[in-house]
C-alpha cells in the first residue's frame, strides 16, 4: 500500500522512536495529536481480502485522547454507526490534522462569501439569512481539476468561494514555509525571573498575549514598528468604584449604572457587574467600540477576534430580569459641571423560544425594549445640567440588550468635548 508519510516520519516509525513534540526538531508536526481543534480521526473499513469498503470521519465522542497521548477508540460503536452490526472486517484508523478545507458544509451569501450568522429554513427548503436573503450550501473542500497521466500528481483548485482564509489555506499547502500575520498579538521580552528592560539583549524567552500553536517553534518573527510604544491614557480615578452620581472632572468620560430596579424582578446576576463591564469596555478606542457594536448588529460571531477577546467579560454575572420588568439607567459620567447633551441608544438581539433559539429580530427599533418618552423605543436624547436618567421597559423574553451612552459637553471657550461608552449584551431577560 502506498504510504502518504514523508521519509522523516517513516524513519521515526521504523525505529520505534519516541519524539519530543516540544523540541525544535519536531516542531513541524504541530504538537501531539488531540492538542489542536483541527485534529480528527478517519476510519477505513476493509473486508477480509483487503478490499476497501468504506471510509468515514469518527465522531469526537467515539474516541478519547489520554494525557500520555494514547487514543482509546470505540470501534464497536463506530462500526454500528456505519451500519455494520455483524461480520468480520479489518479496521484502520488515520490520525489527521486539517491544513485546508474540512468535512463540514458552509453557507455562502449572494457574493459567495462565507456566512456565519443566524439563519432559517423555509418549508420549501430555502435557507435565508436574518434579512431574508437566500443562502447556498457548499462543502468546505477543494476540487480535483486534473490528474497526471502517471497518476502521481493532481492539480487542485478552489471553488468559487470568496474567503481569504479558504483560498490562502490552499495556496499554503504547496509551500514548505508560510507567512502569517498576527495583528492582535502583543509581545513581551525578558527572562521570567528578571523582567528588567536592561536584560533585553540577553533575553531568551518570548511571551505572547495569546497562546501560539506549536508550529511557531523555530519560526522567524518580524516585529513591525517595534520601536513605537503605545500610549494608554489612564482611567479616570473615581473615589467610589460604584458611583451613584456624576463626577465633576475636566476629564470627560461616559459612564452609566442601573440605578433603580424597584419595578423589576432581578432573577440572576448582579446589577453591580455593569461597573466591571464598564471598566473593560471604556478602555476601547472609538473605532473598536464602533466595530464591536457593528458585530453585535450582525449577531455576535464566535469566531470574530474582537468578540473572542471580550467573551469572558460578556459572559460574566450580568443581570437577568423577568420580561415586563421596568428599570432605570442613570449617567454617572465624569465631566465638567456644564450643560451636557446625553444620547442613549439601546440595541441587542431577541431570540425565539424554539429549541434551537433561532434569531428573531434586532432589539433596535422594536417593541422588545421601550425607553419612556424616547424619540423611538430605543433612542433617547436630552440636554441637561443635572445629569440624565431614563426609564426602560423590558418587554421581550430571551433578549440580549446592549447600551450605548454618548455625552457631549460645551465648555466655556466654545470647545465641544465628547465621549461615549458601549457595553454589549450587558442586560438580559429570561426566556
């Protein structure tokens, strides 16, 4: 049988040799099987004469990777799932790691871009996105375009899928080395025992803000703009971490709290957790706040890097209320004692009560959340020298609510100073 192992891997097997996955020599392997989300097991079923009958991908629930690297497979369960209850067969397994494509199907929009949001299926079998546009199904695979006369080479091409990762993965499979951009990775240099900057020239340890795969061992790292240091402005110093009123300050910083829940029923979480969320989301740049709000409008996508960065904060003990609760939100912003324009914007998403909790509609402009006296249900604006407090009725069930507060101060010299804070999915209602 033709082997698809390279000579280096064959030598390891022939010598019955154990390898150190952490070593530089074997970094190309990418770590032990089972340590990557891209790992999977393929089963090959043969009859007693070594004729291939069927191949399939093993369900993750049908094998266990032990801490020592051993893999325990439930062969009986695997064969029964394939429809083989009796008989004599030869079973082989391949332990693989995806480099391009997958065995899953994907949804494409009208521009052939991969769609990862919520969708519905009509009675006629049409697949629609949240705006009612048609989606199509394709396998996340590539197409064999040509096979050489010697049947030793194949030409593989991409499908008509407009996705940079999908196309890049195919191109990268044909080269021995590849370049990967890591735009959201921050790097620290220094010995773990001594982080003194004077030790920079002696450094042997590189630490990243996010875990990197084993494939990066032995690679070359290029640091663009490595001599430019980011200046991070300090967070306003509130004397009370849980303020109940606005703070007079020359530093303009938008902030709000849940000030009154007497007409509501809090069933889970803590209204004080809004302060923890504010301490995280107020540090974002205006561009990041705007991007995060845009992501929320399309549905929080699990694979989005910005969402993943703040997922743990969003999933914290935020307050849950029974629907039809009435609560009040109050500005506790830091600002000068001048007349200020306050703009409240409510957004978020409402889910159906079906088993799959499919997306129903955006909260923005709906009846799921109503601001008393607002220009519309989810928008309120006023100019005041005495702060701002709004009353909000939570009418919808299973609703994830986001709140944005914009403040605009006009100083004595006519200068306009603005700030806004956006806290995603900070309030929820029960199903």
